[in-house]
């Protein structure tokens, strides 16, 4: 959706490894924002983003207009049941319907052979993979690892909303997730206990906590043990900013 950072650019480099021709799309998708969310203030830096993508060797930048993508009589949506219903789907009803609808349209317009998404959006990756399988899109998904600041905070366009004091405190979010992973590695693998401890740690740090869940990252179903391949996913609120993150065990 634009306001590109090093995480996005790592996906561009991944795409260049996977394909001879790279297309990037930038589209702040109104369908995936609920009323009262940050659609109007979401950062838009098209000229700067275009320069970054050009320097990274992107062959084509696709910038659809909302009025072209969604004409006044637009009434069709794509919804992936099951995998979209927990986590972000429970907290932001309709969000993933907006994501899958726009991504399906982008797939049809661009006709990619390979698509690259980032692991920070863990549930989005699972939902898109399921949509691709269910609708027989001839597309392979490649997932890039989460890119973090030196102090551990996952890169996000929404980090720009944080005040300097909030940015200093935000590092406690990934630290809590990494601490849970360390406890699991030390043998404390009960999923409910780990999630409860992590939630309490985040609340003590002053965050509003939307959810903390140990899940299978392919299905987003809860797991009972923090076994290899499971993921701890969480969403927090800090001031007016909402951040998501996850760690794989």
C-alpha cells in the first residue's frame, strides 16, 4: 500500500531472484479499512516510492485508481472462510474480504507467475495462499522474512505514526514475543500459558492488546503446544497506532 520501507524493498529483491520481470503495485485499498480506521491518514508517498522502486530495478509500477478499480456499481467480493476468521479477521471484520478482493483483481490484471509477500503479515499470507489454491490461480507464493530495526521492531509503514516516546516503548512488543520463543526453547511449550504470559507482559508495558495467539501459520488454527513451525502472532495498540508482529518457533 505504499510508504515503502526496507521490508518492502527486500520483497522486490526477492522477486528479482525469482523472475526476469518484476511488477510492483501500490494501491491504498479502501475495501480493507473499516469505518474509523486510518484510510484517510495512511501515508501516501507515491513519488518517493516510485524512485525507490526504480532504483531497485522494478520493471513496472502499477498504480490503479480507486475509481477505476471499484466503479460506483461494484458489488462483488472474494472471501476465504476459516483461515481468515481468527486474529486480524476477528478484530477487523471485513478486512480480509477487502484484501482478497483486491489481490484477486491485481492477480487478474497483472497475471504474475510468482508473488512475494512478507511474513510479518502472517495471516494475510495464509489467506492469500488458500485463495490461490481454492480458485486455481496459476501462481506460486514466495514469502520473505520479516525485516526489523536493529532494536527488533518490525518495519511497518504505520511506524511513522509513533511519537519518539512511543517508538522507544514499541521495542517492548517484539521483545515480549522473542521472550516467549525463548521460554518455549527452554521447554515451556504450553501454548495457553505462553500466550497468557505474553499478553500480561504486553499489558504491563502499557499496550492495548487485541490478541496473542499461538497458531499453525498455514491454517491459523490454534495449537496446544509451541512445537517447531508454530507461530506466536499478536496485535497491540500504542497511542493511536496499531501494530502486528509474529515469531516462528
